[in-house]
C-alpha cells in the first residue's frame, strides 16, 4: 500500500469537502462537520477521472496527483479565510463519551476492523463489479483511458459496464495512488457515515439509548456486509440520507443554504445510482409543502422546485446524456428499458406485494407467500425468515417505537420525525414504482439493496421519538438530581428594630 498516496487523498478529500461546507455555509458540530467533509470530498475525487476522460487526458499517476490537487485548490481558495480559523474539537468529543457507551463502541470498532481488513486484503469479488466497473477500472489503469479494450469483448449478457462511473472512477484513483485492489474508499465512506449518524443520535437521545438503537442498526447483516462488498447501494444510501437530513435542517432553521446543500446531496445520490432521480421526484412534494406552510412566495416555491429537480438531473444527464451517448462505444437507450404498457398497474401492485411478503415481513407472512427461490427456502427450513437474515430486528424495533408514538405520544410528533417518515415512505413506495417503470429493476437484487436507503431515515426518526425522548429525560433526571434539593437554603436574617431616638430637650 502506498501510504503517502492514501494520506494525500485523505487530506485533499477533507479540504475539498470542507470547502463545500464553507461555500454553502453549512454549520454542524465539529465531529459531524469533519465526517460530512470527508464524504463530500470523496465524491469530488470520484468526479476527477470522469472529467479527465471527457477531456481525453491520460489516466496516469502524475495526472491523478495534479488533477485532484487542482480540484481541491479551486474549491478551497475561495474560502481561505475560513480555513485559517478552522478548529477540530477532538478532545471534547472524546471526553463526551460515557462509560456505558464503551461496550457498543468496542463492538462497532471490532466489526469495522474486520470490514476494513477485508476491503484492504481481498480483491473485489461482487459479480456486478467484475463484469462492469472493476473490469473497466483495471483496464483503465493498464491502458490509461476509461474507453479501453474491455469494450471489445462481447458484453451482451450484462449491463454492468453501463452503470455510472462513481465506483469506476474511485477504483481508478485508488488503484493508481494507493493499492492494486482499490476499494479502501468504501471503508472511508462507511466509517465517516457511521460516526456522523451516531453523533446525530446522541444530540437528542441519552447516550445509552442512542448507542442501543444504533447497535441494532449497525449490526443489520445485509447492510453491514456492503461495508466491504463493493457495490453502489451503500454509498447511495449515505447521500440519500444526507439529502433528507439537510431538508430537516432547512425546515428547522429556515436557512436557504441548507436547502441548496440538500439538493447537492440528492445530486450526488443520483450520480451514484441514476434511478434515484425518481425518488427525488417523490421527495419534491415535501419541500413544496413546507415552503407553502411557511408562506413562501409562489414564484420562490417554483424556483426552488426547479432547482430541486434540475441539479440531480444534471448529474444524471452528464452520464446518460453525454458520456454514454458520445463517448461509450456501446449503444444504450434508457427509453428501450421503460415499461411500454404504463396503463397496466398490476406490475406495481405485484412488486409492492412481493416487497412485503418475500423480503420485509417474510417470517410473518411466509404461509401466503408464492413459491420461493432457494435462498429463501434455506432460511425458512432453518427457522429463520429472510427478513431476519437480511435486516435483523431493526425493522420490528422501528415499528414498535412508531406504534408506541402513535398511541401514546401522538401530540409530540416533531417536524423532523414527520420528514424522516416521509423519507421512509419515498423508498417504500418508490422501489415498487421503479419496478413498475423499469422491468429490469428486479426484486431480490436492486430492490432488496435499494431498501438500504430507508434504514438511516428510520434511525433518525427514533431520535425524535416521543417514547425514546421520555426515557432519555427520565435517565437524565435520575443521573442529575434536582438542583433545588442540593442548593443550601438562604439564611433569613432578622432585621433589628431601630431604637427610638431620644426626644431632644426643649
């Protein structure tokens, strides 16, 4: 491993991402700001080989160092004064960790240690990668161009070479500058995201409950496995969540820069998976509603709506409308993949039914389920529902907390909680809608992994749950006895009555 190359990328990613936060005037707590900066910086680096390919510049070690440096300097130079005052309160974050959080933190460190080792030690092994982005990246490093001899092979049996360049570009950068297997960037994304979302949970919940619900989220088997299996879905989940999180910040602060930054996050998510554009369309009514509720002028609402959709579309069009059409040596037309019979809604209903009975709630509904493929039959024969094998008990924990809030804490629903639930709904309805619009969006691969996007939104709902906040406040009150009981009572001093003045002699 080239340690100097890895340090170079970590520093440039942080500087580029931090510059984006400064440009959009995004202000978060120090640890969260650092993690968001790293995530955004990785996206900036991922675009560099794509731009070099558009400019017909060879992909060499020197061109990588120069182009990444130039991209970072261009972003940072306009914010140099703010960088001069930058501080990271790392010691303050360490001191805030409570003793009862340590078991959860240790478990997470041990599990992520295994994940990081697998990313570093083993080559990419996912079928979709080896027949697409990984193969293109490997030949790009050898031949110094993204349009290389891999496209001379017969690729009719797969469409993985047509997927967006996010993973291909990062693999090119990390193969050239870090190590032959690349994919170390996946560990960076996973670690930064997990630290960020855990700090978000601790902002409102007592650390004991924040760590407990986070552990159930973190140990979901299928999402955790994609912290070391290189595919698009985990990264797409991170930036889709970021888009909704900054919508929450916009609605809470009424500051327009948070809205613009959320749009950028949705754009990044669309750059990773183009079909996210449909889910962005489903999220648009949420923005319109809250702007209407805040009595924003109608022209401003229209402009915001256009911005909300046009930025993700630009990310979509850069790949599908420009590079795919004018640079790729293979023909691909999205229109050929669209459902030709949109008046027939049965594919949507069937996919929605299968989503619930074959994935989300199979251990409850398997008796009415249609015939199962071998993987599902294996789990059922061993007394395990496929949903438990994939997602553990996180979904059930969310449902129990949500029902408790609906019954006992309905009046304490927060705006943040409503936005999080709306985000869950966009995924829950949007994935069957994608299966209806695009038949090759299958159930047990694209849809199953697409569900990842709703899990962080479920988690962020829990930090505004009336039930969990009540429990958190109860523990805080128990930990900190009332101040009135410990305060010494003021001593009342009895004022002396003034002595009568002697009458003067006449």
